[in-house]
């Protein structure tokens, strides 16, 4: 299993380059930059790393079909791929933060991601779109004859069965979101059932997972960071936490989300009024949190994803990313191969 890194969206392009080169030296597979509204352009932010690096992959996540036409995505992605000499990737998702910012409703989510993926595969692989007639997108007379021979990779953000099954027949890979090992294993079942319908010309398929990493020399700081960021673990939806939390606790969490949001917004990590046992169970269930002295336990948990069949695991970093990259490169990368 290969290890990717996902950085905070506020990291500067120069810092992305520094961290990317550090990650490259530690054998990390890919650096992902997140596509948030209150952040720099994610494609442009990766250009310095693309030019400075030699091996590490570079990727943008998550771009939705409602914020950017698939052919505009293709041009941006192909340009980044040219800078990196064939190492670029994108993750397309069916609705993200941008939809709320632009007041655009999410409709026909799977269909929109399917057609976006099909157009991206044509534009980036065949380097042309002659006459595409989808239900949501129509396109013709597009040419990317200038693009590199090695096409970029097209991932989808796929969290539930229908999206996973669709993606397994069309995309280069999927990135699950905060999927615990049990759900990751179920997702692999959907993938295996769907792969026979995949055309051989589409190429190999990869499965990854977005997973929170809060491991620090200062254990108290690691726990504070984990508490602070809990709400962005797929919004603590029952779909994600129901496999390890009781129905009663799931309902309690949904009714008290304001406390989790406040801990994230004020950066305090203090989830006021929520029982400590619930907070502890969430941190244990949906993150990797602790100190380096527990590394064997952390690695054993990550190996559960490998054993479930995942090809890649994308670790989401927060504070002190250089320290995290060094820990991951030294301990995790060799252990999960």
C-alpha cells in the first residue's frame, strides 16, 4: 500500500514545494492539495513542487462538476501534468464546499461525476473530445494535442455504493472519505463486483482512503488537534461512524454538532457538553491519534486498510506537517508496503 499526504488548504505554494520535496525524500507517493474556497488556487499552488520534484505525484482534491466545467478541469489538469512531466492527478467529487459558497444545489450527483469522469478520461487520455452527448454535459471540438503522452490520473471521491460502483468502471481510482477499515472492506466488495464491467482500455484501478493523522511527540497536542478537527471527519455522519458507535450515541452526536463545530471554529479543541467517552470513541474510531511511542499500534491500524485491499492511503495532516511527514516516512511507509 502506498502512502499519500494531504496538506491543509492554507499552505503557501513555496511551503508546498518544501514539504513535497521532504515527502519525496521519504518515499511518499503523492501530495494532495485541497480545493477550498478560502484558499489559493490548488492547481497553481502545485506548480512550484511540480517543477522542483522528480518522482512524487501531485494531486488536486476535491473538484466538483458544478464549480468547473469538465473540459476546463481537463485544461488545468493537463497543464499541471505538463509541468510535472506526467505526475498529476485530480479527485472529482459530487458536491463539496464550493456548492454552498456559490449557492448551487447538488443534483444527480452520481450522473454528474460519471459524465465529468468520462469527459476527463477522453480529454486527458485520448486528448480530444469529438462529440460527447451526456445527459448533463455535451461537448465537441475539444483538442489537447499539445498534452503529454502520459495522461494524468482521474480519481473520484466515492463514499457510498452507487458512486463506488460507477467509479470502478470509469475512473482511474477512488478516494474513500474517512472510511473505517470495516467500511473500506465493504467498499472493496463493491469494487470487485463492478470491475468485470470495466473496459480493459480504461486501465488499472486504484482504491485509496482519506484518513486523519494526529501523531505528535506531544500527546496532549495530538489529542487537542484531533478533537478540534473531529467535525470535518465527514461531518460525523451516521454513515461513517455507525459501524463503531451505538445508535443512541450517533443520535446524540447529530443533536450536538454545534459543540463540535465550535471546537473547530475557535480552534480550542474543547467540545463543550459532550461526554468524554463519546469524544474518545470518535477519536479512536475515525482517526489515528497519539504519540510515536504508540507507533506499533498506529501501524497495525493502518495495515487493516492494506489488508482490506486498498492500494493507497491518503493521510490528512494538520499542524506541524514537516514533523508528520518525517514520522510517516520513517515508520509508516516501509511498514505498509
